[in-house]
């Protein structure tokens, strides 16, 4: 009974930390963007959601189908050949396998520790997908200014929008080149430029790419000077990337200290496991030690969330 009560307390603490560090800022940011774009309309009477439909669109994620759809979108953005159902099935199998391994090998004598170990095994696929997606989005963002410059030179040379997008598909390297090739394929199959660009924004949820799509759409509707718009957009993106690089360079020592503090308990635990097993095994072989271990794990997770929230600067 005491173990269950302790688990409930730290589950509530973890939920509170997640609300403070992740859900609440995302909700406020989504509300601000919706309020800012509420009065805007395009000629068709549809809201310009090319600036809005990105990671904030996961608000209705409570239902099972929405969760599966959101997971499949994330997998597609990471450019991985998996299906959402297979990933969920693998996570469930990992959950059951982790629990059976902890129970069969007698790794932990208490039920709570077995459950925590099984949950840790089950979230490994989601962490891998998230890591691959972030890496790919970062690569695309770094390649985007050069691609916009290439499109600008093509438009200055006299190409129209279709041929300029074809130049991007032919000359842009991976992984951004694949997305422009899909864009050209959509145009070849009969999609309008607006629909193809909105589809590109859905596949690559980067705000800079959505600004590029919106600039092309507005040029078609208003006849603005697209060369000037794209030159300014490319310059703004480069300045922000340079500012981000300088910020990461200036905060390298602080980020290293934070990573060291977060990884020190894990490294110390592994070292004591191999060097002084009798000393550290008290944490999972005795009931008071298990409570302290649960407290340490939950506190470590909360600390990582708080440190990420403090250290994360979005530019």
C-alpha cells in the first residue's frame, strides 16, 4: 500500500513537471499563434494554416486514432520505413518482454521496479523516432537558405514558379531534395501550386519552409516581387542560424555541466554495480532502498525536464 501511494505521489509530480515544462508552453504558444492569425483570410475564405499546422496540431491527441495518426506523421517526417501500428506493437512487446525479463531473471524483487524497467524498455522506439526526426529537421533547416538562394537565382534568370521548383528538385541535395521532388511530383499529377506547397509544409513542419511556401502563394495571388521576398527570407534564416550557433557556443560550458549533472547518477550507478554490487544492490533488494530508487528516478526525470526548459531557447 505504501509503495502504491509513493508511486501515485511521484506520478503526480511527474505530470506536474510535464505540464510546467512542456504542455503549458505549447498550449500558450498555440493560442498566441491562433489569436494572431484569427483575422487573416485568403481569397478562398480558408484560414492560412500553412503558418499554423505544425507540431501544435497535436492538440486533439486524446483519441486512439489521433495518436496513431500523429505517430505515423512523426515517423514519416523522420523518413523511417515503419508503420505506426508496428511501432506500437513493438512497444507493447518491449513492455511485456522487459517485465518478463525483469521477473524471470530476478533483476528486481519488487513489482514497482519491474514496471518501471518495462516502461523504460517500451519508450525506446519512440525516443529513437524522435531523435531521427530532430536530426533530419535540423539538416533540412541548415540547407534551406541555400535552396532559397537557388530558387531566387532561377526566378531572376526568367524561370516561372514551376520550373524554379523543378530546379530545386534537381539541384538540392538530400534530405531536402527528396521533399522538393515530391512537390514536383504532386504538380505533375495535377495538384495546384497552393496544395502542393501546403502538402510540403505538412511533411516538413518547419516555420521557415512554411514562410517560403506562403511567399510563393502570395506572389501568385498578388504579383509581388518574389525575388526580393526570397532574398530577405534567406537573409533572415541565415542570421537566425548564426545567432543560434553563437548562442550554443557561448552556452557550451553550461550545457556540458547540465549534461554531467544529469548523467552522473547513471554513471555512478553503473560503476557501483560492477565495482561494489553488494553496496548498491540494497536499492532494489530491500523495500526502503526501492522507495529511494523510485524517488531518485522520478527526481532525475523532473530535473531533466526543468533543465531542458530553462536551457531551451527557440530562435
